[in-house]
C-alpha cells in the first residue's frame, strides 16, 4: 500500500482526490490537511464520505505530513505549492502538484502570468503530468506538475495536428467552456447559484493564466513558437469542460483522414476516446470519469479543422489525472482505481 | 461469474444497471434487450459506454435470453414484466423485476391501481426486495420485486417508528420530491428541458401508484392498516429523491432518543446512514451511490416527527438496490460492486 | 409622480424593486442606497439596468433620503429596518418595510425569534401588507410590514379554509420549497452554485423565523391560536416558492366544493388565480409575475385537504407585493405597474 | 388598434409573441392558430396566460385569419410559411415571417440548405427584418423575414467591423451557444431534461442552416463574399444566445478604438448596448428583454478581435424583434411594448 497525503484537502479538488484514493486498491490516505477545517471530520464538511472514512482534517506542517506518507498531492493554490514542495522532495517523497507552480518551464513566463517563484530551481526537474505525452518521464519523476484543466482538453485535442504540422500554427483558437467547480469552493459573488444559473458568459478573455501553459506545450510539440487565442466561458453545470478548437488545415486531408489519424495517434491510450465521424462529445458523457473524448470534423467551406474535446475538469482535468500520474510514478497499472463510468444522466 | 441479462435495457434504469454490472467483479452481462434499438451498440445510444463494452442491443425472446444467463433483471414497464417473468422462472433463472408487477401482495389492489394481472400466481412467491426489511427472504427468493423509488425512501424513513408504534398511524404524510430521471426516457412535453428547468410542481397528488406500495409495507410493519397522504413533486435535477415525512409522535421521546433509536435499528445496514441531530440529508450527498441517508427531528411545538430521507432514485431506488438483491440471491457480499461515493459536486 | 427611495437597494430584492419601479407609470426613483456600492452606478452591479437608468448608489442617512422622497421601501435586513423607519415616519413619509421588523404584532414573539426590538412603539401602527386580507388598513397606513415570502404563499393558501374553520386547526403542515434568490446575495458556501445545483434539501426544519408569522395570521383568521409545522426546502432554481399545505378536513366538502369556495373567496383578487379541479400550479407559471396561483384537492382516503400555492418569491413574495402595497397607500390602481406575465420558458 | 394574428401560436415563439402582444398598447390579438390544440384555451396549454386572456386556439385557413386582422405573424416551421404568406399578402395584410422562408435572397441557396421554395416570387420583395440594418426598408415592407436567432447575434456583433473592413473577411469564426428553447417544443430525446441538464455539446458543426444567412448579410455589408465557420452549442438554460466571434484585425486599432467605433455605429439604437472596455455580456442580463448586448476586446498576442454578443433567442432572436418590425411597419415607436428589463436573477 502506498501511503498518501493530500495537502490542502478541503476544496473540490481535494475531496475529489480523496474520493478516488479511498477506493484505490493500492493507496491508503494518511493525511488530509486544511487550516480552515482543522480537527473537523471530512464527513462533516462533505457528507458524501459518511460511512466511508472517519478521517479528520489536520493542520500539519509539510515536514509532519512528509513523515507520514510516500506520496503527497498538493491541492493548495498556486504560490502555496512552491513553498512546500521542496520539503516533501527533500524528505524523499514523490510529489504531484495540482497547482500551476511547476507547469511552466520558463520561470519568467511564470512570473509574468502568476507571481514571483520561490523554488524555481525545481522547475527543470518537474515533469508536465500529461501521461499521453510524457509517460516515460512521469514514471521516473519525483515531482509532477499536474496540468491545468483547460490545457488538458486543449492539448489533447491539438497534439496530433500540431505535432504533425497539419494546421497553420498561427490559426489556433481555443473556445473553451467549463463547469463551475473549476472556480473552486471560494466565496465570490460570481460563484453564487443565482449569478450563474440561467447565465452564460465568457471571462478572462485572452488573458486567462492557462494560455501560456497551452502555448508552451503546443510549441514543444510543433518545435516552434505558437500563440493561441484562448477564451474560457462558464457553463451552468457542476462539472465538465468542452473545448471547441479551430485551426486552418495545411494538408490535404478529409475529415475521415483526420479521424483515422487521431485514432492511430491515441490507439494505446485508455483514457482518450476518439469519436466516429459525425459524432461529437458531450460533457455529460465524461462526467465523473477520467476520459478525454475527442470528436472532429473539417469545415470544407473555410478549410478549418474543428476539434471538440470533453473532459471532467475535476477528474481528467485534476484529481483523476493526478492519480493516473501517481500510478505511473509507482509502477502501478495506469488505470488502477480510475475505471469510472460517467454518471449519466 | 454470474451471467446476467437486462431485459429492457435501453431506458435510464437499464443503462444504470449495465453501468453497475460491467464493473461488478462477479457478473458478466450477456444480454441487453431492446426492441427499439435492436442491433445498435449500446455505446451509440449511451456514449458513456465507449471503450467499456461493445455490447449491442438484441431483440430476443424471453426464452432466448433465459438460455444465456443465470439471472435476469426486468427493466421493462409494468405490464410487460408479468408477461415474461414466468418464462424466466420456468427456465430456472433468478429474476429481479424492477417494475411494479410483483410488488403488491394483494392482486386486487394491483389491478385497482395498475391493470389486469396475467401472472398473479407468482405474486405470493415474489419477495419485496428491500434488503433492510426482507434480507433472509431475498436470499432464498427466485423472484424479487424490486421496490419503487418513492417507496424505498418512504419505507426506510418510516420503518423504525412504524414498527415500534411510535407515531399515530393515521397521521402519516409523505411529501416527496424526485429528480427527472424518475420519469424515464419516454418522450413527453412534461419532460422537456424547458418545461422542467426553473420549474417545480407537485403531480399525481394523492393518486400516485406508489401509494398502495408504501401503505402495504407500513401496514405490515405496524400490524394494522395504514393509509398515508403521498404527494410527489418534480425537482429540476437529474437524480435523487428527498422525502419529507411527517407523523404525530405517540411516545415520550426526544429528537435525540429518536435518532439513537434509528441508529440502533439500522446499525448493521451498510447502505443506510443515520445523521446526527441537527443535520439532514441532501440528495447531492447520495447522487450515484446506493445509500439511503436519514435525518430526523421533533417539532416540539406541534408534537410531530419530521423524517428526511435521501436516495438516488436510479441507484438505491432502482438499479443499485436490484444489484444488492442479486448479491443476496447469489450469496455474494451484499455491497459487492456497489461501493460508490456520491459524485459531488 | 410619487418620488420613491429604496433604502438598501443592492440586494436581489432591492434591484427587483427598482426593476418594477423604473417602469411604473406613477413613480420616480430618487434614491438608491447602498453602503457597499456607494458611488457606483447600479448598472455596473446589475447590467440589466444598462440603458435604463444612470442611477448611482448613494450612502445617505435616513434623514437625507427622507428629504428626497414621498415613499421609502426598506430593503435592508431585519434589525436595520427598525433603526431607520422612525426617521422616515417622523419626516411624514410612507414606509413599506420588506424586512421582518414590524410583521409580528407581539414584540415578545419578535424578540424570541429575532432580536431585541428598538422601535417597538411602531408595531401597533404597522399594517401587515397582505392586500388580500388587509386592503382597507393598507390604504390608510403610514407603515406597512411587507409579508415574508413563505408566509405569503402559506397564508393565501390557507386563509379560506382557516377563516371558515373547514380544517382541524391542529393538523396544518406547510411543506414549502423555495428558489435560491430567497437567500439573498450574501456570500455563503451554501449558496454557491456547485453546492445547490443538482441538490435538494430541507433546512431550518420547524425552526424557520417565518413560522410565527404564519401562525400569527392564521390565528387571527381562525380566532384561536394555531401552530403549524413549517419545513422549508431549497430548490435549485432562481425564483419561486411552491408550498404544499396539508390539513384535515372538518366539514363535509368535496374537492369541487373547496375549489368553488376558493374561487368565491378570491373572486375580486386580481393577483390570486385559483386553478380548476385536477390542475395545479408550477412555479414556472408565476416566475416574474405578481400572481399567487392556488390549486387544491382532497385526499379522500385520508380526509386531508392538499393545497398547492405558487408565487415568485421576489415578486408577490417581496418587491411586487411591496409595490402593490404602495399603490394602495397612494390611492393608485392596485395592479398599476404590476401586470407582468411569467417569463416562461 | 392593430388587429394581429399569430399563425402557428402553440410553440415557444408563438406564446412569446402573445406575451408581448397582449401587453402592447396598440395591438389586439384576434387569432391564434394551432392545429394540434384547436379549441383549447391557450391558458390551458400555457398557464402563464390565466387571468390575462381567454383566447382559444383555432384551426383557421389563412384566408379566414386574413379576414380578421391587419398583421399576421407566421410562427410556423420553414416550409409552411411559404405556403401561407401569399394568401395574407394577397389579402392586403402585412406579414412578419419568423421562419427562414424569405430570409435568403438567393433561392438556390435556400433550396440547397432547406427545401424547394414554393413562393420564390416573393423573395425579392421580402425585407430582412434586422431594424438596425434595414430600418427604412422595413418601414415600407409588406413582408418582413424576421432574422434567425443565431444570425441576429452574429450579424449585430460583426456589422461594424465587416462594414468598415476592419477584419480579414476570411478569418471569421462564430462560436455560438444557445439555450434550449431555441429547439422549440417538439418532442425529441435530445431535448429531454436529463439529456440536456448537466451537459454541454456542439451540434450541426459547420452545417447549421443559419450559416448561409449569416454569410449573406456579412457579404452584403462587406460588398464581397464572406464565408464563416459557424459552430452552435447547446447551453443547459432556457433562454439566451451568447456568440463569441473571432476575426483577425486588419487595421491599426486598439480595443478602446474598437469600442468607441461600436458605440458610434450603434449610437441611435435603443436595443443595442455596447459595453465598456473590460466588461462583457452575460445572457442573464438580456433574459426576457429585446436587447443585444455587445462587448469586445483585442487579443494583442494574436491580433484577433474577440466580439461577444448576448441576446434572448425568444425576444431579440424571435418574438421581440418581430414586434419591433411590426412597430416599424405600422409607423409606431420602435420600442413600443418592448421595454422589458431582464428577469435577473
């Protein structure tokens, strides 16, 4: 059994991790930290855990947590993760960081979009935790930077065409739509039920912090710098991200060629499902699962490829992918504990 | 491995059963019937199954299905189940009927509320599939009548106080609220998104067919005839039933006494969770799980007990309970394949 | 033109009042106060007002506001209203208080359920602003206590049978369900989208502060003290309250008699719609309107009357009723500026 | 008073028209046709009309309807409108057609995307009913082709930049998201509550019939042929369309220049609201109103303009715009009967 800790366990991502880990056959959760809910059983905060765990939130130092476990998931906000990751690594623990702190390889870009980095020396060591692209590196990593939710859907949707140079690299637009759990459990007027329900809006238009993360990975795949227009929107649902991605085709391919190409590209990927021609994903088909569903077509009239991807932002976009990474880091089957079917309807 | 068939697999209950059974460690689904979708892969109708099963709907006779499997789940509407159950039983198969056809022990009451019964001879043999009340009988049953969704929540909420004669048996009111999946996947204007969303209404007020089922079980528990006022409502959510139950207390008990009594009554039940004083269930805490959550209090000013129960209508109210019954019928651990945590948020 | 002020205009009720008043043919809004948003145009906080009003929130003293207007709507929380109402009255202004401060005629009961009252001397003068019951008094009132949202639906549903002594006064249960705007725009985890959406729960079971308000009015109608069991629930919709009301019939009446009686009782009421036998209200039919819709039936098997009422909690349950009261206080047609049709779907 | 008929009044658009027209100070609705609901009071089908109108659906011939009224709104599906419009025009009535039948000026394109046209001779006479572009023509029209819901949001968002040639005409992408009422009240599995709720998907990707309508109007504005990639999505809300529009800037302009330009372009338009820099529309701000809200920015990193527009698909996208057109056709103030504020929340 792998003993694991969740550092910052009281948010939606933290409880989602716990949900996965309590049923994982090879893990034992030994520490759930939360300053806010210190001493309170997690089942009091999240009644879904009644009867499943008596675990209580603790407010322990990184050192104390490190003393308890083999692996630590950091589910704290960016800025806090980089403060504690060094302790865990120094103690010889494997770290899966769900914040943005080690995702950007260029510290200047991190500091431009986020804030000053206090453990930049670890960036070069961190592996970007998208198993479909970096499986081998993840297996050997001590520190995995779990991808952002939006980047997961955008990069998996674009990787094949960008890597093979099928589309004009200056033509990429990612129009993404996310469920509200992506905003976390923080109090803000914009997250109140009545503000969100029966509404729909774009936000942080072309200024969202996931932009440089998407660009970094696409640029690496292409071997040249790529900028994208990234516009996120808020859907009045709890979970799910649908990304509608546009790019101008450079090669002579049909929709059917493109789909065949995607099926080949992802043929060994258990968590990527490429749809048949004329069918497209719906976030309801991945809700609660670790899948990334992909559908695509070609707009013959304009020469654009349109790629649609759907993920559950809390699963493949956060906790599920984090456990997928943990499985790889510990030599377990990649899908262990992650074979969830969507809770449709 | 138990080979199982789902007879009438194309509705919400059918696909929910499949969802549970494909991950159940001791079952193998060998037949999914649907007249409507004959020959079509279930993953084409419900994309959640992509990558999990290549199963295709068949339109097979009961005899053919019987030839394939050890157990059959009937997920057809009432009236159809009683036509096919005799064939499965004759062929020596175990049957879990999710329709209403064998729930009412008095055929006259069945015929008053439903329609003429064509296999009434089986009624006396059928066991009402509420494991918390009839576990031993279920273990030995050939034919289990899986309870209705509303009755499950109402009966589990009332069983302790009714059995111990704690409340006035003429005072019981069940004000229940259900998610929309309870109406199935049939086409009707009333089930359209725009008709339901941002709405809330009562329906079939004191005339819903689950009324005699609730009354039958409460009467058996009390040892005397009980009538209840049962008013169902439609909540604009996919899943869940919250039942708010009222009854006038006859004994000198506090809220705390009542809760202690419920905890004792259900102390060995893995799927019943009794809440602490002052806390009450929310359907979101049981979504996707097989739990029945119960909270209760006493209205000192009027002398009424108020009991709140929450279930997922498709799980403990249908497919989950059906698999719980199957486990019992085949001597498997009751919770096998059913340890789902709610998909909150 | 009547000049009006909204004291505490930044919440959902405040903006709803403004929405009604900016289109009212005989009112001119001259003051919108908000400490929090002082100096900010209301259209910046609520973009629905773009192009309709340039009004800016002010943080003015009651005296200053009184100097500007003929009538003041108090849309501040209870406790604050009783601090400022005396100033407005002293200045000769008419006051419609949407808080609970002057609703309860017995100051002891107010202080038991709320807090110490600081202007109790005004309680005896205040008129309970339910026009269907107190029209004449409202016309002559200086201070109107606008009813609570739940009490409006409960009292209008029960008034006929309670006044005529048709039901057993000890048998009344009000099982009410409200949209989320009833909780206001305050920040709390329980009001976050992900906590409410796909959920349903009861809250403040038999302890909600609207209980004594309902009981007061029913007791006055009956001429004897009535206690009720009142259980509110939260529906994942923005607006609307559906109340399902139970009482044991004492008279020999059919459902049809009861409906005829209700139609007669409310025959002159423009904002009460009594439904035909076998049809019942849905909150979606009153959304955005000032109607209270009522449907009822008799449960022959238990002898209970079941009454269903639907209102929009922000309209007939708050702002709409407040303007209805203002119309009466100023001798205007009662329905002026209030003829809204529900925004279905 | 203008006497008006609604031909095909039983759908969501029909009832929305009625809602607007019953409160319009200069119209009297004299005919509501519906084959399906012939003889049934509209208040029985849509209870929102209880107490407002006793009107009953009739199944009358176009000739009969023409005999009753000055103006006719066609709210029947495409294909049916072109069958009846000639009768109304022959009878000297003004016609506002809410179907697609007279929107496309090129009958070949109509027949390519829709079906054979049976009254193509009227196409040249029909005026495209977007008042912001064709006000003068509408004032003199006998037959107005009310724009599609998606085209309204797309064209109003693009008109300024396309007309002034500010963006590369080959670069336009319209990523649109619509509430479910856009699908009408027809029975289909895809419109069931449980299929839509908690879901989000794209549909008819680059094949939606509104594509040629958008292209026609943009091409006319530009003076050269424009093709666009148009991808509609389904939002789980009742009402509203948000269009996120992308185009590559050709001129040297800042976001602030663009906004100033839009404000000037629409300065006399009562139903277009251009947002300040850094603020963007939400469909909840236009729900139930006739506004088209527009926000825009510039993605400096890619040189793309991003334009966001929000409308209520049943109002500015259908019934509201139809009445706006009627006002113009009859010389009434354009905004008469249309000054609705959004029903937020």
